[in-house]
């Protein structure tokens, strides 16, 4: 079980006045203690702003959550940090976390296919292929699909450019370049699974910003080079105690720069009071100079609706109900297949995981072989070999509510059966646990424009009120961290 840290009282308004009656850099309340809120508060605190974080639950991190399972520290939300983006690698260095990160095992991943699981081709990312040869040799496309995909460099020049104020779905954009078969076979199981969404509705600008330049300037995706690493270390990183290490480092940095963090305090209303804000909570009211809402979309709507009608447009956002099931299987049985098994490609000790397309006839959407991908999880936290092999199986996509209709026992049994049928993995279950995420926000076409319009109105009417988080700026650690940094920068400028 997780042990929440003791709550700390928020900073009252009077504490923003320095000795002699002169106001210091001002005081800001950050509502929400997820990663976006913590990053915002950290940047504010380091800039000399008095900051208080108010989190309604008893833990920090939002969709970063590390639990004790099978005598190991295991992540049940976000699993790793993709350290390639410069703003992420720089943050890890500033937090002192780049000295001893754990890199994921360089094994191979599988993709679901009508002919069974197939190895993921080289040069393939969530936003499509960057190299045509591995895709041609993968055997995952039909002959017409191969021919259509090979036309991408030509079609890039013939397709009308994306206008600066225009958005399009990731699926439609990539289908226009490579054809629908590439989207079904590669983009849907990768990007769609990552966001638990419909790639034909996910926003290009919101979920694949790295493709926007190619869409606006009609450049070929086959010729784009991979991002240059900003570090000599691993690409995907975690730590022995999981991503909770990252959350704890952010919290420690906030408090080390004079900020305060309060858990178990629900913010019920924010009200303008002269040139300041009143933040009314379950523990009383507090005055402050600025407010950042790093909250889930429903809470953001509730708090903003009395201030602006534009907040109501956020009600168009959809959510996916997602579940992660952790399994501790008998390690000596996991890759021992029966002679009568018939699997086009069985999972092996080098398999990191498998991703399934949305049209697959199974409940399981993805599985991560944690015992392979993260070598430190092969043993208990104290170094014992207990013959346990950990697998994380996930299910649930937007518009599909099958996981909500199954209790934990039924869901675990169904996903175990899917895992066996798809990969051949079958072993005695030593332990299991189910973690549900009932409201995974979707950044679909139109959402970035709605958020931009809302922010523009807030900037005019309430310059010391900012928004941050996955609900407004999309999923993924890179997007969430950038969102928090941008919110902090806007408040620092407004307080000046």
C-alpha cells in the first residue's frame, strides 16, 4: 500500500507580504498535484514566487502512480519517461535524476495482425514509418498496401498544405500520405493504443505535433530524420522506485524553494476579489495573486464556468475508460509452450510487449512484459529471485465500455485468456491487481482550437489565471511537462 505524506497547510495571503510591507514576487495557488501542476509550481518557486499546491487526493502525481506489487515497485500509470525531448532531459538533469536512470531493455515488440502477432518493423514510430524498406519486408501489408505506401514522397508534394489555423486527424493525415492500410496495421495499434483513442479523431496538432511541419510544408515523412538524442543515456528511463522518484523530486524541489504542498484539500470555487483571487476550499478560503488550474477537465469546467462561457466548450471532450492489470506469473512457465500450440509468432524472453489494433476481436489492447523490458523487475526490491515474471495488460478505448461492465475477477480472467491466445504465454498466476483509470482525456480534432480560444479569453479578462495538464494540452509526459512550464511562464509574466 502507498503511504501518503502528511498534508501541509497552504500559504495564507498574508505570507506573501515580506518584512517592511513590500510585496515579494506574489503568491500563486496551483490547483492539482499531478505532474503538470508540480512542474508549474516548481518553475514558479524557482522564480521566487510564493506558491502553494492544493491536491484533492492523498497522493501526488496524477496519472503517474507507483505501487508495491509482488515485492516490487511497479508503475500502473505512465511507465517511463521518453528522455529525448530537450525540455525533458534538461528537467531530469536539473532535478538530479540523470545520474542513475534505468533504461529499458532493447528487446523487440510485437504488433497484432490478422495472421497473428508480428515483429514491429524497424523505423516505425507512433506516427508512422520513417523507413520504407523494413515495412516492405515485414509482410504486414498487402501488395496494394505496399504500392500505396511507397507513393508517400510523391503524394507529399501533391497534397494541399495544412493551413496554420487548420487541424486534421492523425489518421486522415497519414492515410492521405501512406494509405489506410498503414494506419490500420501500424498507427492504430501504436498511437491509438497509447492514447486509448480513435486515430481518425485524434488531433494532429494535439497528439502528433512533430508531424505538423511536414503537413504545413508538404515534406515527405519518409525522409525525415530521427530526433537527435539530447543525451548519451537511454531513451526511455525510469528508476528503481519507479516514476514516483520523478514525482518526489519535483515535490522536494518545490518545497526546497519555499513552496508548500497540501494534500486532501478540494478546491470548490475561485472568485475574483478586487485585483486578487479568493480560492474557496474544503478547508476554508485563501486569497492569492494568481491561480493555475492543473485539474481534470470536469473540475476545470466547474471552476471556470462562473467566470466565462467559453469553459463550456470543453464539455465536448471525450474520455476513455482504461484498465491496467498487473500479473505476477510463474517465471519458469511463461515461455514454455505446449507442443500443440499454434501461434504464428510466440512471445520469447526477448519480447518487450505487444500492441493490438482497435479492430482486434479481443479485450486486451496491449501487454508489456515488465520482466523483460525492465530487468530490475526480474527480482524483488531486496534482490531475491522469487520465480515471478511480471506482465502488465491493458484494455479500454474511447467509445468502448466493456471494461466497465466486468468486475476485477472477470476482467483478469478475460485478459489472461487473451494473453495466452495472442502470444502463447500461459503460466500460473502468483498475484494480480487491477487499476482502473475511468477518465483518460482525448485530444481530438477541434480540442486544441477550443483550448486556444479559452486561453485567449482568459489572457484578456484574467491574466493571472492559467490552465495546464493533460486535459487541455494532451497526454504524454512531454506534453504535460511543456504544459506546466508554459503555465508557469505566463504567471511569471503576469505577476511582473
